C-alpha cells in the first residue's frame, strides 16, 4: 500500500519533532510543510528531505491531495488550521492544547465526525511507556476504584518563549496550565478511566514572567521576544470534581521557587499507582500480609513515533478507536476553560460536557 501523505503545518520546534517521528513510522511520509516563516520552513524541509513548501494550510490543500495534516502552530491557530484540513477531507493530528476554548474543540469534533475522518490530539504522554504500563495495571483492576488523584508538574525556571506567542493570552489561551498542565490533567484523567468532569475550583498566579528583565533562567524552550507581553499564568492550582465522586488535584508551574518535578498519583480503594513519564512507575499494594511496592520493568518508548503509529493504524482500520479523539479533546478543553474561569471569578464553576 502507498504511504499516507502527510503535510505539517508549522515548521517550528514541534513541527520538526513530528517530521522526525513520522520518518520512523512505516506507511507514513511527510511531503509538505506549510509555514509563512520562509527560513524556518526551508531549513526544516532541507533537514527532513521534504519536497514541497507552502505559506499556509489553504495553499497546501489547494495544491496537494494529502491524507493527514499535522497541526503544529501556536494554540490560537489550532482550530482554524484543523478545520480547514478536516473540511478538505484530511485526517488530522492536532497538537495540544486542543484549542483555546471548548466551543472550537466541539466544532472540530463535529466536523471530523461529519467528514468521517480521524481527529487525534497530540496528547503524547499517553503513549509513554510509563502510561502504557500504568494503564495495564489499572485495566487489570489492581487499583480497584480510583477515587482520588494528584498531579503536579513543577519547573523552577521554565517559561517558554518569554514575550512570544507562548506568553500572550490572545495567541496561547493561557500559560502554565494550558501549556504543560494540559498534558498532566489529560494523562491523569485517562488513567482514572475518563470520568465525566462536573466542576472545577482553581487559582492561578503570575509572579515570574511579569518582570522579564529580572527573570533569571538557565534555558528556554522557544525564542524569547524582548519587550513582548506576559499576560498569562505561571502557576495554576485546581480541584476537579467528577460525576462518579472522584477528585483530581492539579498543580502546574512554568516557574516557581521549588524543585523541578513531575508526577501523577492515583489512589484506588485496592491499590495506588505513582508514575512520572520518562522516569518511573510503581504500584503501591499489599503482598503476603506486607505493605509492598511493585516496580515493573518495561522498555522505553518513542512516544512521538508511537502516537503516529497509532493514527496510521486507525486510518487503516476504521474499527480501531483513536485514543485521544475529538470527544476527549472537547472534554479536556472544557476542564481547562473551567479552571481559568474559576480562577478569574474566584468561585467553583460547573463543567458541561
Ligand atoms: N506535545 C508537546 O509536548 C509539545 C511541545 C511543544 C509544543 N507543543 C505545541 O505545539 C504547538 C507549536 O509549538 P512550537 O513550540 O513548535 O512553537 P514555535 O513557535 O516553535 O513554532 C510555531 C511555528 O508555526 C508557524 N506558524 C504560525 N502561525 C502559522 C499559521 N497560521 N500557519 C502555518 N504556520 C504558522 C510559525 O512561523 C512557527 O514556525 C503549540 O500548540 C504547542 O503547545 C507541543
């Protein structure tokens, strides 16, 4: 069978990670980049041997019949780019966060269903070896009923692209929560069995990015823009309630005076589980009358390549479900929206999904 023809929209940091990942996947081939930044897209096309280049998704779709479009542009453009690709009948892999509001995520979910094409979100932590291992223990019933979880991601100094689109609410939709908290809420919600969220109560802070001149850091994802805006959160804290009575507590920071770290803790009535993507999984249980931990051994996974293998397999076999599909993107975005709304209003807010 011929390779699926991929176009990547956005040839920046993560667009290149996708090109590299797709090159490892059987049955997939990147044939085009679309990015108005000519130097960026030319360098990416050269590096990955990609033959075609365009400015925007519309130019690419008008010139080429593509099977899959990867959306790797700033958050505010996720929905417009993805909707253009879906309208053209392409399958879509859209980077996280799903969009900048739940109404857009719903539009994408509905259009993908109308068109009969696949929509997958780049919630790549679900494809980590740790997530796969944890899910196997959850699915085997080893935790019993999961009634509570905590998840945290701390960066001591990790604001991306200070002053760029990353820290401009109109382009990013938010800060630490929507950029990195999104991965952690999603992974935890998935491992909890995707219970229906009903309410969120949250607080956000902005302490470091607001004074760019005194921001002391060692490295930065993306490119800073001196004098650019910072009107987003650099720390978010939230409690989410679910219809089944379960709860999730999140803390996510781009910058805080605390140590770097990332972990998910799931508490079930039969057992617990702790994981950190890329680092460890342990199951907290009892054995032979003793309180005991299980430390499973597993092979490392290339989670970016795995997410593309998952999509290629689902395109080839319609009976296969997409693990991070349009509905899940909509529910996730609804939780993010509720957290920001709760923090702004100072109240618990309901989530309708
Ligand atoms: N999955 C992950 O772990 C992960 C990691 C980093 C970034 N991301 C996500 O990937 C997306 C891009 O982030 P990045 O770090 O690559 O940003 P980036 O700024 O490095 O790259 C974005 C690129 O998109 C281009 N662009 C902007 N608007 C465009 C448009 N309308 N059409 C075509 N190209 C356009 C820009 O010229 C730039 O080259 C964001 O949504 C971000 O949240 C995901």
